[in-house]
C-alpha cells in the first residue's frame, strides 16, 4: 500500500509555519544588515577625517589680507619694525602649507580646483618667501610691490577659493547621498517588515482562533455524542443504574431501575438510596463498601445485597459500585441486577444435587442391605448343600446336588460382585500393602487357567522379565484384577490366543511402574463400547451375557481396584482382531520392614485339641451350619439363641471359644461380648464375630467390643478352623494384646475370605486342598530325590511360593 | 652618627624638593630664559612676572618631557611629537581646575574645560620629529592629541581644539 499524503490541513499549517519563519528571518536579517551599514556610515561621519575646509580656505584669504595690510603699512614707514610683517607672513605661510597638504583638497570631486589652488599657493610662496627672508634693508624697498602683488594675488585667490567652496559644498551633499538613500531604504524596509510582521501576527492569531474554535466545536460535538450515547446506554441498560452523591442523594435513576424497583425517576431523585431500595440489613454493607471503594481499598467487584421494591417485596440483587468526580463532588454509580431467578435456580440445583446424592446413598444402602440379607440364607444353603452332598445316597443325587451347588455358587458370586462394587463406589475396598513375589502371583493366575484354556483349544502364554524384584502392594487385589482379565479373555478368544505380559519400568528410587498386558485374539470391542465396558452392568454384546454369564461388574470392579491402588486399567481394541487390556500400577520395590519373621513362626493349626465352643446365633439355619462345622472340626459345641442367653451361659461356664453373631434380638453381639468380658467364667475367652457386615468401620467396632477375630458369612470350614485352632494353641492368652498382633494367622484371613468371596466356598476349599497336595508333592520330591540341583531346589521353592501366595499362606510367601 | 645624619639630610632634601609644588600662592618661578614662547596667566599658584608664568623653550624643556607618534589630518605620514603634557603644565603652575582660554599667534582662541577627559593626553608639543617647530611649521607650540589612539579624538571638536602657534593660556574659573 502506498503511504498516503499528509492531510491537507496539516500540510497547509506546516507550509504556513515555514513561510512565516522564513519571512521573519529574511526581514530581521535585512534589518540587521542595513542597521550595520547605517552604523558604519554614522561612524564614518563622526570620525571626521578632515578639518572644516571652508574655514581653512577663507582663513588663507584673511591671513593674506593681514599680511597685505602689514606690508602696505610697513611700506609707508621706512623705520617700521618688520617683525610683525614677518609674523604675518609666517602665519599665512603655515596656513598655505595646511591647505596644500590638506586631505580634503585631494578629494576627486574638487580635484581640478584644488590643484589650481595648490599651484597658485606654491608659486606665490616660492616668489615671496626669499623676499621676506632677506634682510630688512633688502626687504624695505620691495614692500610696496609686495603689497600690490599680494592684493592682486588675493583677488585671484578669492575667485578660486569661492569656486572651490561651491564645488566642495556640492561634493559634501553628494557624499551624504548614500547615507540618505540608506536611511530611506532602512526606513522603508523597517516599515515593510513591521507591517508584514503585524499582518502575520494578526493572521496567525486569526488562524489559531479559528483552529481553537474548530477544536472546541469538535470536542463539544464529541462530548454531546458521548453524553447522548451514555444516556442511551444507561437508559436501555437491563441493570438498574443509580447515581448518588457521597452523602446519599440520588442524582439519576434509569428506566431499568424504575422497572425493577417500582419508583418513578422523579420519586427517586434526591432521596437516599439506603432508604429507598436497600433492605435494612444491607444498608451497613452498602455504606462500608461505598466508603472502601471511595478510599480505594476495594475495587468495584460484585457483591450480593438484599434490595426492596416499592411494594415492600425484598429480593436478592447483585451490586457493583464505581465512583467518579462530577460537579456535585464525588458520585457513586451503582449497578444492580435482580438475581432472584438465578438464586432460585441455584437453590433448585442444590436441591437436585442433594436429592441425587441422597438417592445414591439410598441405593448403596439398599444394595448393602440386600446383599447382606441374601448372603445370610445363601450361607445356610451352601453349607446345607455341602452336608447333603457328603451324605448323598447315590450318584444321581450327588449330581443334582452339585448342580444346585454350582448355581448357588454363581448366585453368591453375583451378590459378592454387587457388594464389592458398592464398596468400591463408597471407597471402602480395603487395600493392603505387603511384600509379594510378582512371578508367583502371575503363575497363580495363569497356571490354574491353563486347564480351561486347553479345553477351549486356546493358547495361554505368560511373559515376564527374568529378574523381578520383590514388590510391595496388594497381591490379592492384583490377582483379582488379572484373574478377571484372563477369564474374560479366554471367554472371547476361544480357539485363539491369550497372552499375559508383564513389564516394569523404573519410576524413581524403590518405585516401579508395573504394566501387565492381557492380549486376546477375540472378537474385539467397538470404539464406542470401549469407554462403556468399565461402567457397571455393561455387557457390550448380548452374546457376552450368554457365554460369560457374568453380572458385567468384573471390569467395573477391576478398574475401581486399579484406581484405588493409584493405577489405571485401559483397553485398546480392534473389532475382529482382538483386545488388549493394560493394568498399570505404581508399586514400591523391596520388603516391608514390619513383616517380621514372627509371623512365619505362627503356629500351624494343631489338630487333636478338643475345645469347648459356644455358638451364639439367632438364625436357626446358621446355628445348625456352625454347629455342624465346629463338630466336624472335633470340638464340643454349646448353643445359645441370642445374646442374652449367650451371656448367661458364658458366665456360668468357661468356654474356650465363643462364636458370636452380630445382629440378634434381645441383645446384639458386641453388647453381649462386652458383658462376657466384664465378668464371669468366660471373661478371658476368645470371642469371634460372625457377621455378614464386612464394612471396615464395623469391623473396628467389633474389635473394640472385644471380638478378636471376625468371620464373614458365608463361612467356609477352613476359615472357621483357623481362629478356633488359634485358641487351641493357647493364643487366647494374648487377647489383651492389640488385635493386630493377635490376628496373625498362618493363612491371611482376609485373603481366605476374599478368595472364598471371589471363587466361592467350593472352589476355595478345593484350591486349599490342591495347595496341600502340591505342598506334599513338593515336600516328597525334596525329601526323596537326592540328585536335585540348586536350580531344581529354587524352582521347587518358587512353585511352592506361587501356590502359597495365591492361597495367602504367609510363612511360605515370605520365604525368599 | 654619620649615617643618621646622612639619612636626615636626604629626607630634608626630598622634602624641600617637593615643596615648590605645594608652595604658597604667588611664589616666584625662575625668570624665563630666552624668548618667551608661552605665557600662562589667570588663576594660577605660581608666577614669574606680572603677566603670570612665562616660559621660554629651555624652561619648557626643563619640565617633564613626554611624547607620542600619530598621524594628523594636517600632515602627511606618521609624526612624532614631544613636549610637556598639558596637565603637567597646569600642575606646574598650580592651576585650579577650571576652563582654559587658549590663544594662538593669529588670535585664534579656543576654550576648554581643564577636567575634560579628552584633554588627558593633550600635549604641548615643542618638537615635531625631534626638531623644534617654526611658526611656518605651526610652532613653536602646538597642542596635539594622540588621534590614532582613540576614535573619540578623531572628531571636529578635537580638531578645532588642536590649536597651533599656541602662545597664551588663561586659566579661568
């Protein structure tokens, strides 16, 4: 783009300015030069270089006349003194010399006359001087002739001098001419410059006045435009705008204010805003804010006030205050917005949120209650089925009972899933931190699944680094997630391949990120389903439900667990190709120091000690199941139908172990335990809580009441065996010690509980049996085969450890 | 003692030699020697005759001599003048400040104020270019000024006061 020419106004003014400046400079320069010339001329005049020529010339004539007279007188008297004559001659002589040497006579203007005069004078002096200088005797005879000559000569001289003086006068006038001209020039120039400057000054003033007037007009118009725009803005504003003085007098009240507050502008003017529109409780805040803003300690930020309409109705309004200075002094401009709708909407939202939270809580409570209510009868059902199976008359009955048992197991699994999810949702999933062997953990998940994979002609591989450090985390929860992932993968990759791959990347010192990929060649998950499969009760494919038969809670629980452990569970999948689930967890490496070896020396269950066991349980089925289980463990059993009876019986007789239900009529478990602990024969007995409540805070409550162990329904026989067995080894003496220390059985009770919850009682027991068989096999090999190498030993130990980790056998898990 | 006497005599001599300048009125000057060429009369402190104080060329030569070189409008080229400064002469005759009426041989007269600053360097010249001046050469006494030294001296007023063939000075009130 070409640069645009300057605006004409600017150019004109610039041109004008330069012209004026140049003119003034030229004028002043001219004046200065002329003044210098005049000054020089005047100096020349003052510095007179020659004498008054007229005087000198006439004096020549006078001196000659006096000499002539003296000569004539002396000529008449022969005895006359001639000194006077000679003096007169000398005076004339000197005068003539002056005239002859005078500069003015060399002036060109009178050159001819002057040289004539000089010539005449020289002739005369040359002729006369010898006569005068001769002796008196020689001079006397000549005196008459000298006088006559002088007379003649004087008359000629007079004519010459007269003419010379006239010439000189003319020359003088001529010599003054340049100065006169110069003075005239100076006069005219000065006059011209003065007139020019005055005109210029006048023009400039005129111009400046014009510009100023134009600017003032423009600024006035701009002001008017701004004012009218401001008035239009304020007038059409949706917010009330109220302008008031500092002492509280309304100066302006816009239409929105009229509409919002119900006062007309004329009604509002000159009244204090505090009285007019603010509710009493707001006045103080308004005044404080106003003063703070005026003092500059607060800005005009918004605050909420309660305001009042003319009708007296009060409503919330948002207010901001600004101040300015006007002719009325400091003024405050308040902007007010009716926010009653907004406040109402906020309240509605808050209400809706509270309702939603309450509904969610109700749902969680409902689920907890329902699962509790379902687990109790299930407990009875499963136990009864166990007993029935053992005493089945024939194979056909046994098969039916096995089917019933499988269905009951599945139902229990579903209930457990729902309960687990509700725990996860309320953040109640317990996560432990303990040392574990990752290799063993991976084996414990993959190895048992191999049988199923073989059935379905699916390859199942495990890939993990050779050197794996010992890590600290919750191996059961990790195993639970992996189990879920592997089970799912196998379901969808029938005839294909499932690969489990673990890798570690160091995060920082003693901290690694464990990532485990479970990859399958299954049907895959569509992109839109990939985000949903982690939501509860979501089964992307209808066939999933049929083939998998799950509740769709597995992934939701798994992700919840992963996140509880500070990690993540994500999926990548291409439909038709397969899926990859990646579990990523930050884990500490090393060994938990508080894992003392004392646990390793915990007594193993000791058989053959007959104990007195009191069962306090209101539910008949449960009572029967517990009685049967304890009896089968080889102990003596007494029964109480509620807490009150239980307390009475325990007071009367010392029991080794008391199995105490928690919720009972007449007196609940914790209260009864408190009573038993207070006094009576069994005050030092081992009290074990038997409950379906497995919320952590409740467990804490039970422990405080004096229940040292907790069994969660449904109760597996093995789980029951442990706390009772502990009592048999005399550990009951340690009951006064902290619960944590007491609760260090060989098998991790929570692990066993959770295995049983996850796998079902049947499979838990079979897993335990398999564990025992494995141990026996490993033990036999170690004892029998003397040809075993160190590597073989290590491999066997490794195997044993893997098995132990799954089951939660602490001593073996802790073997390095 | 001899030294003290010598110092006392010297001091006395100095005092005596200074005395004539401050001498009482009408104390006699030595009589003029040779032809009188200048007579100072009127209100003066010392005289040597009825006319006042009369001086021959030799008397003037006895007074402090001074001089300068300058051009004049009446002569060609630079001239060297010497003689007695007018102010020295006035002091010599004990003249009070006042006006001076100066008269030439041809009765030309000018009157000047003795205190006029223009007269500061005015010289009663008795010699031009080292030689005494005859009447034909505007002598024997010519009151000249150092015209070249000061522009103020190059004016008609000063020219008119440059009286030549000066013969008499009358000191007036």
